[in-house]
C-alpha cells in the first residue's frame, strides 16, 4: 500500500481517532467512539482507501 497521506493529514487523523476512541471509555461512553478506529488506523498506516478511490494524494513523496 503506497502512502497517500501527508504528515499533517496523518497527525490530524491520529489525534481525531484517539479523541473519538476515548469516548468509549471516558465522557459519554457511547459505542460510536469505536468509529475512531478508522481515522486512527489510516493515520498510523498512512493509507486511506477513500483517498485512493477519489484520486487524492496529500503525501509529498511519491
């Protein structure tokens, strides 16, 4: 899987993913917090399938 996310994009995804995932354990304790796994994992791996489908690439190195 080639990288299609830039550094800023990846960092924001990891932060948003952690915040959403924290909702499962702290705060409203809603199961919707598990949705945070999606941005967290795409941020960690640097690959977003939706970006691939839409032809978006924010990664500077190709």
